[in-house]
């Protein structure tokens, strides 16, 4: 879609090599699957025409991403990582976040209004069960840490692209946190 006041979704891949970035290749298939998951539920399904979706491919030196718990280190374009070892966190280091922010601004424009209506989804080329969402623009430039102020903030989701739970990760991280600005709510019994 191409809607002037739309929410922008910019899908990036990390840990993909040239062979994965060909038309119809692993990255494109993962990105299309992620969007099928996102737009497969309401309210996104009904309002799909109010979103602009971009796929932006970048080649990494190594295939895969860092897994901290296993001391796996990869040289990737956005420096994404998964904690591993049972911890489901995934994110990018500071230089990776800066690269993500730059690519997104170059894709959607750099005006605050355009930028704030943008979600970046970074598909990490890994089979780890991991995903996280953060609001780096708010944290870095507005010097605040309350989720309530994230409504006016750019967001980044890092998701394990090859995990059996990717479908749920897209809905939870991109739909719930990045777009919906909802916090986690867990039930621990009792």
C-alpha cells in the first residue's frame, strides 16, 4: 500500500548472506511470512491498507547471529544477538541500533512525524526462540524510560526468523509491543 499517513513497517534481515537475499530467497520468504502473521489477526487484517511495508535487504559477512549464552559470535550487518540458554531476549548492540535507525530514516524519511509512525522488524537468521521490542529513539533522545511515553516513539523488534514460534513472536512483539504499545502481562499462578 502507499498511504500518506500510514504506519510504516520496515522489515530488515540480519545474519543473511548474498544467497539468502535473492528474489524469493530465504530473507524474502521470512519477511513475507512475518507480514502474513502480522496481518493475519485483527485489527491489522481490517486496516491493512493503512500500513506501508518495506523489505530492505543487507548482506552480512556471517550467516546467523550472536548467541550470548553459547559464546557464538557472528559478524552481521546490524549486530543482532539472542541471549540463548533459555532466555528469550533478542536485540542489537548500540552500533546496530544506530544502523537500523539510519536505514529506516533513509527508507521512510527523517521527519519526526514519519519516523514516529514506523516499526522496524529485524528478522534475525536463527532458530533460537527469541524476540524483543525496544524504543531506542525515546530512550536516547527523550531521556526517559517509561513505556507510557512510547506512543510517540520509533520502535525496533528483533525476532528469531527461523524459530517454530516466529508467528507468535511477530504478533506479540510487532503487534502488541511495537504497534500496540502494550506491556507484557504474565500469570505466574496462585
